[in-house]
C-alpha cells in the first residue's frame, strides 16, 4: 500500500509508480548537439569541472577581501560578490536611507576606492568574478573595469558576469531604482559597450533564482526567466545590436531546489527551450547563441533555522541535481545562512561539498548520467510543456515587460507560494526538523556578527575620499552624464568617466534619478 494517495513534484506534476519507454516521445541527440538538452559541451566535466563560485560579501571591502583570499586558498575557482542593500539600490553609506543596513547583507561599495580595496592582491586577469548587482549594474561594472585598469589589466581580458537583470527585481526581489524603460536602456547600453570593450565578460545573468526564492514552482521559474530573456533580446535588437554578437554573452542563473528529479529535468528543459527560441524565433545563426549557459545556487528558501546541520544534507542533494543537470558554475549555501551570514567554517564546508561531488562521487566522469531515464525524460517534457503554456500567456499580455507591469507573474508566484505554505502547515510537505522530527532543545551555533561600528568607519572613509578627490572633475563628469542621459547616447563611457573621478554610487545614481525618475509600485 502506498504511503499517500498520490505523489507529485513541487510543481504539481503527478508522478507515476513506474515509468517506461512510452513516457517520452523525444529522443535527444548527443551532448554538445542542438538543442543541447544533454549539455552544451560534448565532454562536459570530463574536460573541465564547473566553476566553484561561492557567493560572499559582508562588512567592509577589507573584511570581504580577506574572505575571498581564504576561499581561493581553499580551492574556490571563481568569485561571487554580495553587495549590501544600500549599494544594491544606489545609495551611499552616509545616506539616511542606509541607516542600519551598511555592510549587513553584503559588502558596502561607495566608490572606486572601495572596489580597489575589495580586489587588492587579487589579479583580475586570473579570476572570474560574478557580481549580484542589478539596478546599478553599469556603475559596478565600470568600477570593476577601472580597478582592472589600475592593476594594469586590459578590460578585454577580464572575465565574469554582472547580474544586470532588472525585470526579475520588479517581479520578485525589489532592488530596483528606475522605471522599466530606462532600466532596459541601461542594460542594452551595457550589451553594446561590452561587445567591443569587454568581450569575455557576460553582460547579464538572467535570473530564475529569485523568482524561485519568492515561491514559484520549477515550471514558473523556467517560463518567467525565459520570458525575461526574450524581452532583453528584443530590446537589444531594437537597439540595432547584432544577435550573434551579444547573445553568446547572455548567461542564466537558476535555483537548485529540493525535488531532486524535477530539478535535474528542469535544467535540461530550460536548455532545450532556449535553443529552440534563439534558433527558431530570433533566427540566431551561431550555435553559441543557442546555448543556455547557467550558474546555479542551492535554494536559500529551503534552509531551516532549526537543526541547521540538516542544511548540509539539503545543499548536497541540491548541488548534486545542479551538476547532473549540467550547470556551468555553482554556489553551495552554508548551513547557518537561515540565521546569519556564514561563518568561515560553514563557508568551508559548503565549498568542500562541491569538491567532494567533483572529485569523489564519480558524477563528473560521464555526461548527462540521467539521459534516457524514463522519469527524467518524462519530467523534462512536462516541464517544457508547462513553461511553453506560460510563455503563450505572457505573449498574449504583450511580452514580459507588459506582463510585469500588469502584475501577472507576481500573482502567479504568490499563488504558488501560498499553496506551498499551506502544504507545509498541514504537513503534507514534510520539512525535517521544522514541522516534523523537531528537537525540544536546540544548541544555538556560533554565528558571524557584523561589527556595529562598521557603518561609521565606512562613512568616515567615504567623507575622506570626497575631501581628497578633485570635486570639480566629479561635477563635470556628472554634468556630462546628465546630458547624455537626456539624449540617446550610450551611457557607459560617461559612467566610466565619473567612476574614474571617484564619483560615488549615490552621486551617479542620483544623477540618473533626476532624468529617469524612480519606480514605485
């Protein structure tokens, strides 16, 4: 007798007792062949492991630099920068809006001076850096480029990714500054500028991660992410950019959630769908334009404050799904992140999880191990079908930007999140240690605490920079940026000039606010 009347994935896809060859009609080509369901490279991890890119940032630039050096010494192969909330929404540390938030959920970056200290002693021609930044992405990219210049590194050599995905901020995350239209302009300006000046840098990481963290299903995560991606491609084409020049630098960012089989299938479905979209809808000619390259992070929303060591097991299974799904880079969350920023010990365990999967498990030794699995192939097909149905609805609403403005995706995510919460509260969905198998008394683990004096030190450093720089040059650069924002000129050269003059993120953002306005719900 079955344990339950029926079984289904977290997206509500019914699961049969057993699957066979009748459950899938598609017979995929080899890895490295269109539509890349089985992987974008023929040999995948046999030739090169995924990038182990642990997301980190807290307090000051010096403290975060120390954590980066530690992780690199422990075998991490790429950097991923977490910025504090004021930085994410374009405020300086001394702004009244920043009170209580400086350095709390990431590193505080006010000016080029902070970026230089963040990467001091880290050669930017030898590491790949991902930056989780959206509304002020062009400003932080400019700071990174100038930091490389000051190290003597040609910007054409730097590698990495800026998230730069504003649509998902309106949908799920909330760290927006400007309205959608000028925000899309900033994104296409980055596309255009970087095609020539930083050809190895990924100019956007189109993010399903935060959509999933807000409560979406796997099907919604794929559909809404690809809908946003299509909007970015369309905006770039309207700006007269060549699709085969910018499309190979598009990258994606997905969540690795708890339902193991569904997650493996989700990555395969997303890759297949994007290949069809780019080839058949947008008529891209280059195979590189058809390939969906993605970073994965394990699901922060699944971490529990109760029995935090259980999170190590959750993260391991989620990371396993990401690797079996063919990710290009991976972040594994730390066990204590439901309680605080991770301690050094917790960050090391999270990195060791990836290293054990890579070097001890054997899963990296063959490509697409679940290819041909009846259940995984069936789930891949069903996720694709569900996501295509959503894409049709979004198209009928006028595309992703229009759907966001009408609140369609936001409503669908809220409904899914509510359904999940009800399942947890009724114990239809068991969360080990939280709603079942609890402990009466739990030991509180050692947690990382951000020094409360940090904020004032950061503000003092900011005031010192403002006193030392040539403020006439700053004002001139901001004036030219204001004039360019009122025209159709590409804004990146003007942002770079302001950054070189040590204009702050708040000053540059406020200059653009004067022209573009601010987005309010």
